[in-house]
């Protein structure tokens, strides 16, 4: 069961990106963030960043933290969203098994130890980041609706979260 924890347990779990202490990340030596897009930053059906998301990106920029959006979605979706924020992106990332995490770190010119992964899915974002030794932060999905593949992932995710809770690994409360 140790391997399941190693690969699927996020380092931190928060309600939303807005609950992440960005100043603390910066003081801890974090210089880059790889973030998912759909249901992490905005709902999967929202085309544009919200004012709050724009402000979050401005805070990151003021702290000198570089961001790359890494998504399994298509170029049109990921590109238009990312370009409106003036941030780099990788589309059709094939998370968790793709090379997108390594590519994002290289593009940012960082080391894995300086990089954090943020996402709403244990099976793609957390597993992909943990598999590469990155610090992972899982957020509660912005919307409760998903595509069919994600629905399957969420069923597995709930079982893993319940397992981690029973084992006493989880130190946070879901709301």
C-alpha cells in the first residue's frame, strides 16, 4: 500500500487555488507552478479566466513565480485561455503518462525541486506530479460535472481518498 500512497497522495489538499499560500510557496523556494486548467482554475465549460483567477496569476507574477498550464484538453481551449493570461501552456498533455511535466519544467528553466503541480484530479495531476517527484497540491474541482473519463477517475479517486482517510494519512477535511 506504500506505493499507492507514494503515487496518489497529494502533498496538500485545498478547496481552491485561492487558498494556496503563494507567499509561503515563494519563501520555500518555489519558482514555478504547473497547473491544470479545467476544474482547477475555472470550470471546464468556462472559456475565459475569471477576475479572481487573473488576480491570482498577477500575484504569482509579482512573487516571481512562473506558470505553465498543462492540460489534456485541445489546443484551441488551452491556447486561448493561456494566451489571455500571457502564460505558457502545453495542450493534449497525455497526463499522467506524457512527458508534459518534464517539458514544462524545462521550458521554465527550473529544477523539479523548485516546481509545484496543482490540479483537481488524483489520477492525472497528482499521479503525474508524484511520479516525477514534484510537490503536488490537489484542489476541489471547481464544478461537479465532468466528462465520462473524468467521472471514472473520480470514482477511483473517492476510493483512494477513503482508503487514505481510514489509514489516517489525510490530515484535511473535505467540505
